[in-house]
C-alpha cells in the first residue's frame, strides 16, 4: 500500500521525544527540534506542516495541511482538538518596535524575543487560515472561526471570529456526549 505517512519504523527515526499509538504524520511535514515534540494517541498531521520547537500534542488531534507551529516558547494542544488548514501558531515573535533588530540571522543580543506558552485546550477547533499569537490560552471547548486573528485569551465553550477575534456566541457542549464512546 502506498501512503504519504511515515511508517512506524520511520516515526522512530524522527527522534520525537515520544509518540503514542495510531500516529500518522505526513512525510511531507517539516520537523525541527524533534526531541522536544510529544505526540499522543490517534493524531494525524497532514502534508506541508511545520513543527518547530517545544510542542505537546494530545490525543485525537488533527492538524490539517499547511499548518505551522512555531514552539520556541512552547505550544500545547489538548485532546479532541484540531487546526484546520493553513493555521499558524506563534509562541514567540520578534519585537517590531524598531528598538531592536529582527530575524533569526541576527545575534540574540540585538534582538528582543517576545512570547510565551500557547495553550489550545481540549475540544478546541481552530478554523482555516487563523493565526494564534504568543501567550494565548484558548480555553476548553472554544471554536475559532476561519481567518481569525487570536491575540488574547479565549473563554470556555465560546465561538470567536474576526480580526481581531471577538466573541460571537456560545458553543454547544453536546460533543461531550460522544467522548466515552470513541
């Protein structure tokens, strides 16, 4: 059978800190600093994704094609959560104030890296083309609409949308009825 996902043997060679059962990672995914990446059970990471830095991914997580996770300051993704295609998660960013130089080719003493852990809690869905900035917590059950820019924490079981992301309405918790049946 031809597949674009790594085999178990190939997954072992990636050097991930750890990974669980039923993990499918596209062999077109770029992985940097693999020794700092933890992946739970039943995870699928599609084509052309970038995983870099300190990243912890829970179980039953789907990361769609063309997503980028920049985990210099840490990214945690909870169980039963997902990123739709072309999402970007930044845990760190340069200081664009003009007081410092910008970019990875500049020595650290001339840069000011701003950032912090990004936490995407359990039962969260992030819509296509959304951007999540450093130090943001997306609380349990929240949903982020497509093309949203998340720069502040997001409350539990709410739906947010827009640039910047704003509260739209409550989100149903009915999906919790299925968790024990999976």
